[in-house]
C-alpha cells in the first residue's frame, strides 16, 4: 500500500473540501491549468484495476443536481457533493437551474472537477449540457443559434459544422466537455410533440449529412457528442417524457429512414449514442420493451450490427416512459443488462441513490457480472482519456473563467448566428404579394402571438411601425378571438405568430377570422412549419422554425424587405408543399409603396 500517495490525496481532498464550502470567489491553490500527470497510455487500465465496485458503478451514472435551497445556482450544492464524493459519479449534466452566466459556469465546473479529481477514483467528470440550439438552449449568455430545423432550411452542411464548432468552443471555455447533441431524429410526423424543430428535417440523407457535419464541428470546438435519440424519435405522436411511444414500422423501413443518420454518425465518429424510451417491435418484439431496456436493440443492433464501440447512454430514467412503468432503480439495472454504459438520472437525489444502489446490488447478487461492469467503465475511461486527443477530458480538465467571459457570446459569434437565421427564414406562400410591409404605406400593425409578442413588437416598432401588441392563449377561445378581430379593425396589417396550430386549431381559426376583416394578414411559424396546412390559401406565411432573438430579427427584416429570402422547407407539408419548397425572392430593391 502506498501510504505516501494516500496521504497526499487526503491533504488535497481536505483543501478542496474547505474551498468548495467557501464562496466561489475564493481562488483555488490548485494549478487548474495543468493536465493530470498520470494520464498516459496506461491510464485506463491502471485506473480500472484499482477501482472498487462502488467506484465502478458510480462511473456509470450521469446525474443532475439541485442547487441548495438556501443558496443560489452559482455554487456546488450538497446534492452535487454527495453524488461525487459518496457515489463517485462519472458525469454531471447541467440545467438552467445551475446556470447564471458564463463565468459562473466556468467556476462551477472547476469546483465539480476539483472534487472529482481529489477523491477516489480521481477521475475527471464528463460535464454535459443540452445545448442543441433553438428551443433547447440551457446556457444564458451563450450565443443563441437557430435550432436544427432552421439550419436544415439552409440545406447547407457547412452551416451545421460552423455553428457546432462555435457552440463547442463556447461550451469548452466554460468547462462543459460534452454536448448531448446533435439530434438525429428524422421528423416525418407533423403531430410529433417532442422532436419537431429539434430535427434537421424529414430526409434521412440530409439529416445524416447535417448531423455528421455537426459532429465534426463539435470535435473541432473540443467537445464530445452524444447523438440522439437512437434508433429514432421522429415518427412518434406521444411524448416520452409523459408516456411510452411506439414506432411500428417494419425493419426495411427503419433501415431506409430512422437508422440512416445513426449509421452515418457512427462512421463519422460519434462519441456517445443516447437511447430512446420508445418501443420498436421490428427490433424487439417483446411487448412494452423500450429500446433503452432492450438487449436486442442496444447489444444486438447498435453494438453488433452497426458496430458502435463508443459509450451508450440512456435518456433520463426519470421520464414518464420509464419511471411510471418500470421504476427508475429497476430500469437502471435492466438498461445495463441490455448494454447501456451510462445511466442518466437527471433530477431527484432519492432516485439517483436508489438507482445506484440497485445496480450495485445486482452485481453483488450475480444479476450483472463485474466483467460486464468493467466493459462499460473501460469505455467510459477511454472516452475521457483518448477522445479529442490532447483536448481529452482527462488531459484538459479545467475551465478558464476569464476566457469564458471573452469567448462566450462574442460579437463575432452573434453575427454568425444572425447569418444562419437570415438564410433559414422561408417564405412558403404569399399569393397576394403582401410583402414587403413598409411603414410609410401600412404604418399601423397589430401583433398577435402566443409566444414572444412583445419582442416581435419591439422589432417592428424599431423598423418604424406604430404597433399594438396582443398576447393570446395557445388555443384562443371565442371571446379572445373576437377581441383580436375587433382590434384588427384599427390596424393597417396584422402579424400573427403561430406555435403549433396543427395541435391548437383555434390559432388557425383566428387567422381565418382575421382574413375576414380584409386586412393583410402575415403569419409567422414560430415552431414547425406544418401550421401552414391549416391556414387560408391567401394568408402570407413565413416559416421561422423558432422564436429566439436572431430568428425574430430575421423575420422582421424579411417582412420589411430588408433581406432576400433564401430558406427552403426541410419538411413536406402534407397536401400542400414538398420538402425543398420556398419562394426564393429578393424584394430588397423594391421601392416603398
């Protein structure tokens, strides 16, 4: 036994423990900019050989943590301390509850890593986030890029590459080394309640090309990737956060559509694959068995048939599709038996404790062999030590908070996001040539929207219009629709934001009633573009694929003729428009009317 080594680590652990209990402004005496000296070609085997069962099982869990109720989101909470010190977890996922600004995130990730490295098994953490872009953006202060479907509307893989590279650089500057992205689901179901604009589109080859380009960009930005949601969540109409969806297509169809992007991503260097809580009878006919718990899906299909050698991680095991039907602890055991390497339990400390305990007990009782545990831990250690080369997690452990403030949300990155948005906005229909709107011709504009009405109104006001703003419910009742129609009588034009009119038909009914006033109506698709199928044929419709600031700004520039329209639909609109449709026009040179 090496008593000197134990003593040295005990002193370091005590110092770190004292430091993390103090305010985050207190500087650390550790040299956080140096790689760990023991990370060499033998590190994986050496580390695995000295790990206890508790430490091995801990490495197989990625967890989220709640902030201390008496504190703020800025620091390392008691929840996080327990998971790292007592349960030896291998990964942490950050949510908005943990995030204030880029410097704070850098300081927090350093605290997390200091504790992980100071205590057994002295292995740095995977620190993950869902920073997909668009509606799934966790980090305040980071550059807000348009999401996947907006990028898909450019039909340019270089856009996905460049956006991912910038996002990766910003994340790594804050100490986040894993982005749970890109989404590789092929969205071909207009009623899909959970994927939608998170998908690049409906064409499997295009999704594959955009996705592999994004992986390359993330890697050049020095972050790892986790493609999701294997083998495909795009053709579902149930949200797996709530229920258990099923995709009933035969294997031939799965090979031709859902699996195409995942095959290409594996060839293109995907580091991790995240499983879907969905049943696929063509893959596993056992009734009610989601992919996450299926040996046929994870070991038979993903490992053996598709040849994936990286880390398989589950989606959150507290989601309704799993927790309500199987219970998180037992599901964690079944996922590992099926072939998963890491189990994601994102929220509850009690669920995390019980899941870790259940896996440990399964090993002790012989339900899971320790050799099986070793297989997964070896993959996790290799991921940390070898992927990304000199920028590997175990070689570049810490963030530089000063650099995070400089890099994250830079003006250059903002301009890049604006350029993506400008190329994405799609004019789907404008049969009466209502665009462009000019304040000298139609000065009074009514803005009506269930989402971001004030932000949209402010942009139109800045463009010279006199604007009235009405926020509405997602399904406006008859009385609310009458109020809007009455307000429209005093306007010269009406701009209506739509968010899911396919699922909320009263939004489309409101547009029909507004068209009846004789005023020009321009509808903006603030989510998926399928809403246009429910609108009158004469309603002008612009697909934005989201409502983040750069997309709203691009929309107003498009409305007022200050930029050409280049976007094309990355999905088809049943009965109306094929994928690739879009009015590619430039009315910027037209004089005011």
